[in-house]
């Protein structure tokens, strides 16, 4: 079954009955992809197809190799029903996690497990065609290494920073060159479905789907790396806004009284005072004041390379200046989050990214600021939690975006 180009299949089909059968197969595959192993009766009720039709289509899908039996479910008062799941090699998905200075790649099976180990390479994101070419070559090289039939890699999910309109396929910050959109360039290069999403939204979706086993429906994800990204989930769905730009909270000038200019050109943005970039600037000043401290020694050991994670490591090692820097950033973040609580009243606020590895050195001042700046009634049901997925959250973000959207355009077009 060619899941990439249903039109090629439909053109060969003889009438409405065959098209409807294909659509129903797609719905069953989507159910097994998103839910995992399932019984025929559960598929019937969840997908809205009659049980005899489900059984018949499952038989077809087992014969063509997409679906296999997977033991039996618990009995509901009779014979234990068969469980069905996707065959591990039915199809594969590539996740690409781009950051400002790095690219991570990982191939996942349709059961959403790692099919080939992840790889990382250094890059520098900008708006040059040569950088796009470099990224594409790295993707092609990685796919070749996997040894998987390229026809079976049906989609690529890309999580990356920037002002992204995921519906229009445009990143207004990075890889913007020529007349075509980034999505058009990628799909022309790889000849398969590409899903592009802002990194914070993708990572929030990953935490929501694969992180802590909560049943919350209204969740915020705040990810602090070099920048600050916000993902918003409302009623269980990622919120993108009218133009796809929802979540650009870090460029709100909350601290206008401070003479700090943000990369966006405004003064006093949250990102200008509490992002990893701001933390590094504060750390550079701290090193000048204490050239023999833990932080200064760490930077010397790294040949002068100073990253947000370096400041975090120094704090965890007991460097008081690094602890103070993270505490000040946490208080500022908490002040910003308190505004989000007042407006959105979330059930869960996830704090993630490399700076979040500071744990309580960041979380405690955030909570202190929430107690000061947000109304008690507004925050009493808003739980604050560290992210669960760690360094793989970006890759799982790319996978989560594919999970959310892979079959929707096919079903919408044929349904």
C-alpha cells in the first residue's frame, strides 16, 4: 500500500467501492499506529466501521503484510479476542531535530520504536541555500546507512527553531531562500510527505503524548535552550493560532525597564533576560569577576566554549555564581509564566530544555515567582513539572508531529 501517494493508487481503482475500501484501510492503520495493538471490536467502535468490514479489511492487511496478530486481549466474559498491531516493517518514519547549532536524526518503525540508532552532527542554521544542501545531504547519508528500503520511509517529521507557519510550510527565521517555501524545497528533494513544526510546539506535543502518564488536556510546555519556546495544548490539541505562530511568548516585552535588547529588536523581552543566550552573557560577566571559580575552570577545560549547559553543570557542581544566574533567570521565567497562568489556566506546565537540567536551581525560583505574581485561585490547579523525555525530546517531537498529522490529509481528501 503506497501511503505516500494515494492518488497513484486511486487512479488505478475501479470505482467508489475500491476507494472506500482503501480509505477504511487507512483508518484502521491510523488507529493501530496511534493506539498500538487493538482488537477488531475496539477498532470498530473507535473508527466507525462495521465489525464484519473491519474483520475483512484486517484479513486483507495481514495478507499484504501491514498488520499481524499480536496475542489475545483480556476476556470480557467469553473467548479472549485477538489483538492486532502493525508489522514492525510495515513502514518507517524519520525524525529530524534541528537546533541552532546541531542536527539529530533518528529512524522510527511504525510501532514508534527506534529502528536505527540516532546520529548527531554540528551545523549552523541560517538562510543560506548551502546550509539547506548540507542538511539534506546529512539526511540522505543517514537514510542510506539504515539499509531500509527508501520506499518504506513514508514521512519525515522536522522539529526546528524559528517563527514557523507549519500549515504554509514556511520558517520565517531559518532556511528561507529562493522563491519556494522550505516545505516545498524539502518535499521536492525527498519525494515524500514532510511535516514541519516549531521545536517548542513539537516538544510539548512529545511530552504530552509520550512523557508522563497524565490525563491532562490543557498543558503548556516551556523549553529553555539558547532561546525560549512555548507550546500550548488546549483540549488535547496543539494550538497553532490563525497564522501558525501561537507560542511566541518569549518576545513579549515584560521587562521594558531593563536596558536589554532582544534579538527581535525590542527591549526587555523574556528571551532577552532569561534564555540560554542571556544566561551565557551573565556567565561571561561572572567569569570576569571570579576567574578561579568552578565555572571559569570548566570553560577553560572546554577551550573557552561556553554554553547554557555549561552554566547548569557549574551550578550542579556548586558554583555560587552559576546558581545565582539560574535563580535570577528562574524568577524572570516565573513572572512570565504567571501571566500565562492568568490567561490560559493550564493544568500542567512542563519546563524543559537544556537549562531545565538545573532542576531545583531553576524550578524553585520559578515557583517562588508564581507565588508572588499569580492569583492563588488561578494557580492552585496548575502543576509545575520537569520534562520527562530528556535529550530525545526533540526527536520524539518530530515523531509526535507525524503521529498527529500523517493520515489526516488522506482521510480528509477521501472522506
